[in-house]
């Protein structure tokens, strides 16, 4: 596994930690595209290779010279897709090299495979995240909430290792590696909230109002029925100008994203009108903050660029 990229001194830096290739395109993609366009240095860190994903796009064709049957074959194809997505977003990307745990199904649930990311001990799984933080030196870190935001073991574990890195990367006594980068303390930590009930409802109502079929009807009902408390949203980043880049990144994940499917069911002018934001929950901060924000770098900007 190659080393994580070094951050550039004098620039604001954002690191987004994700479970699988394609998560960076379906969660917070507009935000990373926007900050990159505005001169922030953005690094997407991908914990696993997505080796246990199924083909989710009926029109997917395996690229010439590749196969999509073995873990190694899927990993190789998904690396190609990820490179195209990162290019569409204008961001850098770094693989941690862990193996996709797969989404266990059945009752009772089967055990996770031996090589699964979610079975790797925390101090082993977090070590390369700590290393990436120390080398890239992000001011802001994004990850998932404790539920994973989606009940996939890799998403839950991505939260776990990100929190460990948030706590440990600045501590010179932890994760000591010969020749390793010096400690670095990120200043703000966010959870991605791409699918708040408020968003689902707003878009759903707008679609119905226009006589269009909403993709969110059943989802809203099941979410409301589960009565899971909604996570807090502290921060809305306006990204409508970056929907095009986000969509290009999604489509780049050709094995996973159906360009006529769910992610494209809402006309973009409707989305821009009703919900031009991506939402976040400020989970922790080491700088003073306001209760509501429209910028992940609020409280950081103007003070930290030189670090
Ligand atoms: Zn995922």
C-alpha cells in the first residue's frame, strides 16, 4: 500500500473518509467538488476496495481485459471507476487497502468473512487512517455517524476508525511508527447526512406537486415508522452548482450506479430549487463554532491556512 499523500502547507485541507468506492460520490460529493474548486485541498480516503459489491447497474459492461467475478477482479474494476470519479470531483483519493466485508443477509445473519474490514482490530484498522491524517494534515475531517448512516458493517466501522483517528492522530504517544509523520490534530469533525427525513420530505412533496413520481415515498414511510430519532443537522453547504460534477462522479461508478435509476430520479432543476445543500452534523470541534453553519471551515478559515 502506498503512503497517503502529503498535504500542501498554506492551503486549507479537507479529508473525507468513506467505506467503499462510490460512497464519496453519493455522500458529500458536491461538497468536496465545491471545496476543491475553491482551492481547498481535498483528499478522499477509501477504507475498502468494494470487492464484495454486486453489479447494481443492469447496463454495466465489464471493461475490456477485466473480469468482475473474483475479489481481485472487482477490486481492479472498481479502482478504474474510482479514478474516474475522483477526476470528475477534482479531488485526490487514497486507498487504505482493506477488504470489503460485504452486506450480510439472512436470519440469523451469517458471520463476516475472515478477511473483512469490519473484523480487523481497531488499532490495526485505524493505523492507516492516523497515518493519512498525519501526512495530509486536514483541518476538517468528515465521516459517518455511529449508525454508519446505512446498516453496512463497513460503514459502521468507518465511523469507528475515523473517531479513533480524530482522537489519536495528534497524540505523540499513540500510533508511534518509526519514520512516521509527526502528530497532527484536525480541528473539526463532521458526520455526513445526505438523506435527512427533512430532505426526503421536501423533495418528495416537490415531485408530487409537479405530478412526477417521487423515489422517496416508501422510504419516508419506513423511516417514519421506525421512529429512529433524526440526527442533528448543524451545517448546510450549498452545492447546486456542483451537481454536474457529483453526477459525473456517480456515473463513473458504472458497476454500481444505474444512470437511469434512483440517484437520477429527481430532475436537477427541482433538486436545485428545493434542496441545493448537502447536510452535516458537527460532531466535534477544537475551534469555537456557531450553532448553525454554511461552511465546514467556519472558525478555521483565516487562522489556519499557514499550518
Ligand atoms: Zn458503502
